[in-house]
C-alpha cells in the first residue's frame, strides 16, 4: 500500500556507495509529517551518512520512524536537536508552511538544512531564506524527489549531456498523484499549510524544467488551478497547470493533479517529455501503463532510431552523496542553491497568478 | 516512405461499409497540393462515394492522382468542375491560403465543400465562410484527419461516451511532424500560404480538444511559436504551443512541431492524453515508440485497472459515411458546422496572439 498510495514513497537506489567514512556526516530529523522523510533519510544513510536524532510532536510518528531507523535517538524537543554540536545537518518533511521558519532556526543554529519540497509556501519565506543563506553560507537543500529519487530522470540527464537530443527546447511534465483522502494528514486539505497544488507538487515540475532545459530563470506565462472532483474537501486543489518560458527560449508546460484512478498500479503515472532539436525523451517514471508495473522506463528517439532503457538499478541517486560532500568539503555540486530557490519561486508565482476554474 | 514522411499519409479504415448506392453520392476534387487528398478521397469512396473529376494546375499532380483513382476524369479548368451538375461536393487539399476562397466559389456554385485542414489562414476568410454557409445552407466540411482518420481517436470517443473516465477536465495533445524539407511544396515555407504552425497543424489539436472535452467554445490563454532548428527556412515555424480554457471548465494544452527525428519509424509520434475525473486515456496514434511500429494504440486507466486496446481495424472512420448521409439527407451528424469553424477560429486566434521565441 505504501507504494500504491505514494505517501511513504521512498525509493532507494540499488547501487549507492558511501562517499565518506562512518561518522563523518551526521544529521538529525525534525518534522515527520510527510513520508518523504523516509526516502530522504535512507538515501543519506546509503551515501554514508549517520542519522542521530529525531523530533516530532507526534509520538506515534517518532515511534514509526525509530522502527525504520533503530539507531536514531528521539529528542524531547526541537531545541535539543538544534543545539546538538555533533550534527552538521537537519532534515525535515514537516508541514510545508512550517519548513521555511524551521530552516531559519536551523541555519541560525549553524547547521545545514535539508527540506522536503515544497520548501516554502510564501514568497516572504523564500526571501528570508535567501537572506539567511547569504548571511550564513550554509546550505538550504531541497529534496525535489521526482527528479533526485528517479533513476529514469538521472538517465535522462546523461542522455541530454551526451547530446543525444540536441538543444532542449521544451519540457512537458505530468504529475498525477493519488489522493487517498481518508489517510491524509489534515494539512493536506488546508491551502495555507500546503501552499496550493502548484506550489506543492508543481515545484517538482518547475525544478525538472529548469534542470533539463538548463534555464537559470523563467517567466510564468499562464497557470490555473481547480477543484474538479473533491467537493467535500474545498481546501484541496485537485488540478493545476502552468506554462513557463525559460530565459534561454525553452518552454515548459506541466500539469499536476490528484485524480489518479484507483485502477492504477502505483500512486501516479508521472511522465516527463523532453523535446530537443535532434530527438526527444519520454520518462515513464513509476509505471509503464498496462505494460510494466515497475519504475524508471526511459524511451527516446534520435537520428538513429527508437530506444528503450530501464534505468532501475542502473543510475542511482548521486544527489545524496554529492550533498554530503558539499557539506563536508564546502563545494556546491549537488544542486546550485539558487536553482533550488528559483524552482520554488516560480512555483509560488505560478500559484499566486493562477486563475481558478471549475 | 509515404508512411514515414507523412506527406501522403492516407489511412484507410479496414471495415468501411458503403452507406449509399453506387451513384448516389458523386464528388470531384480541385487542388491536390497536400497528400491528405488521397485519404479524403479513398475514405469517401470506401463509404460509397464516387469520384468524378479532378482539377489541379499541375499536370504531374493530376497524373499521380489518376493513377491512384483511375475512374476520375481530369478537367481542363476549375470552372468545368464547379459547373458540373452531376456532383454534390467538391473536395480540396489546395494550399491552405487558397482553401477559403475556393470554398466560397464551391458553395456559390451550389455544391457542398470538403476541405483538408486548416480550412482558413485568416479570420476574414472564416467570417466569409460563415456568411456563405448561412446564405446557402450548404456544408463546409473540414477533414481534421488526426481525429477523423484515427481509429484510436474513434475508440477514445467510445470510451468517453461510456463514462469510463468520468467528466473530461483536460486534453493534452502532442502533434510532432517530420519536416522532410527537400520534398516539401514551396508553400510549406511561406507563412502567408500555410498560415503558421498553430493555424495549420494546431487546428487538429484544437478540434480534438473541443470534441473530447465537449466544449462549444474556448479562450486561448497562451500561445507561442518558434523556429528553433531551421534557420535556412525562416518562413517555417517548427514549434508552437497553446493553452486553451474551454467554456465548460475543461482545459487544453497542445504542442505541435516539425522536429521529429530521423530515427522515428513513422512521421510523428502523435499523442493525446484525455484526463477525466474518474480515469484517463492516452492515445499513441501512429507508433508505440520502441514497442510497436504500428498505429492506433489506446491505453487507459479507470477504477478497475490499466487497459490496452489496439483499435486498428476495429473502429473504422465513421465520419465519412456520416458526411455522405448528411449531404444526401440534409442531416448534420458528421460534425456540427460550428464545431468545424470554431476549431479553425481558435487555432487562428492562437496563431494571431502567439508570442515568438527563439
């Protein structure tokens, strides 16, 4: 069910190698609201990290987390973790609206911050984060899981870098998700807490566009949101889309929704279409409908022919090792800070300017 | 090559049945510039029609057409065909800019008109056509081949009608085409003759949106065009996209392009994604990349599961028989006149308002 509902979707790279010695990189966790924290934690462990402490106000969440990671010590309050001189980073998958303020406290305590996406629910939070990063030089890393924990996406990165499809001129992203309303945390239906569908799941899509198309900035030229099918949850937006124009002429369209039908074998039929001047790539990230109930299907067409590659177990999630090395060495190879912030900014702008339809 | 380059793409339904007696429905052809005329003619013949005459100023095109349809008589001028009291309809795949004026002459001569898409290259032509139809009561039928000659699209129509995916809230269309620049007619590179990429191949996409989503009207909320990869052909737009909002709340995004790489086994990897509140449909119309070099692949997911159906030979092209019966009986079942015009209108608006990127 965890796979099918997606709430604890925590893909783990098959071939991760530690990038450091045991004890070199120690982190703790504050805020367990979203199951993404399991993938974030596991992939840091697989890359050589060590998880030290955990705090969440809900003891049941802490207990479940400790079952998954028995070495972790539970803390009786957030301050205990902020004050721990033995850790370099604090990770969170708290309610989205709380992530920005938590990050300010984490950097204020001299530690790097690693947050589930969406990192912010307001542009004010983002502005404060930019200032804090500038002041401290610490990392405000964002786990955009739909690329960073997708081996299909990692393989697309390699294909693009090899020149297989020429200049990338467009990225289309489809990000459908299963709603599973009865099992969701209350924040999921409060727009002031999750920030709106474009802010929340849309941020994955913007990040992928900026990354695959190599844009540093973009303009939101159209966006919309709707609640088509969940009248009992007026705070939910179950549909959103946006059209962006990148600073290098590449464009982006994405649709996100909470309309995944019950019959799908997984939580969402996530797709990415990357159009180049010499070819194109399609990612069927989590399922190949009616063909394969498995992940990481990469299709592409170039001058030579039509190609297929199953990237599962072949690419890994190099982001996590790079992130650890960035912390240990002061490098910034995992993801440029401004890229992480820009994706959030554009998702927030798309949300703010969205027309509402019904 | 005809299949791979798409210029003479003329799919023929496997199971067509005549809807009338021989001689009941007789039509002629004026204007052979685009190979679509072969599919239009063949499918009318398969539905019981009889092709009588042909005129094109280029004798080579006429000769080739007569080889395909030996019963047809070549005429020495257009007037000979307009004046033929023995035909009910004139079909054309002339240069797009000439189709509107030809239609005025055809209706003026008391005959129904059947044109390849795009039917118009200016809103003025469309306004004149609307007036002429109102005055005469004759048909101005438009062959939007990417739906009307697609059994996958016909099967999607059935699925939607059955309620399989609930209320349709979005349609995404991808319409890539292979450019084959050396073999193209000169008009292909003259925007004043083909009307721009959104007007031309975009009209297919708008038509499918209006049809599948059940909209009577829509607003173009964003559109753009570009020439990314053909600097030697400045009159070509090789990329275009548009975002429409329908009058019933359903939305549409489509991308059309002339960037199909050489390695694709057919002329374009046309896709349609139809999102409903209870499920979704994906059409892989002309190829299932790296899986099947055949057409009419229908995938859908509903409450019950993930499904696949190969519609080739299963659905036919009912449009052509209905069109003949509309002519013979005065009904309007093949396609509402206003739907055909509205699709063209919105494509023209998308073209007119498009921002140009590079």
